[in-house]
């Protein structure tokens, strides 16, 4: 992927906090990853808004069903991880 150098203004405390976690050359990668994550979240929000306009808002039952599915996937993953750990 092509990159472009830009200038951004970031609070000094935030820069210092980031530098504590990454080496100096990793600051750009850290900030790029944060920007990419925010871009993904913005795109998801835009998609959710479009879907809500087309199909109406998510009902409480639909929301709960989604949470239940996420919980089931988490449980399945935990079980698989436990089995993998026991096999090792």
C-alpha cells in the first residue's frame, strides 16, 4: 500500500503515552492503525445508518438475538481454545 507523509497535531501527553508503548519508529504505524480503525468504525456506522433507513431500526428482540449469537460464538471459541490448550 502506498503511503503519504502528513503532519498532524496530537496532544503532547498522548504522544508520550504512545512512545511508552512503541519504539520511536513505531509511532507512525501506531497512529496509522488507530486512524484505520476509526475509518472502519465510521464506515460501519454509515452502513448501519443506511440499513436502518432501508429496513427500520433494530428491535430489542433483534438486538438481544445478536448478543446471544455473539455469546454463543465466544463460548464456542473458548471451548476450542481450551481443547487446543489441553492437547498441547
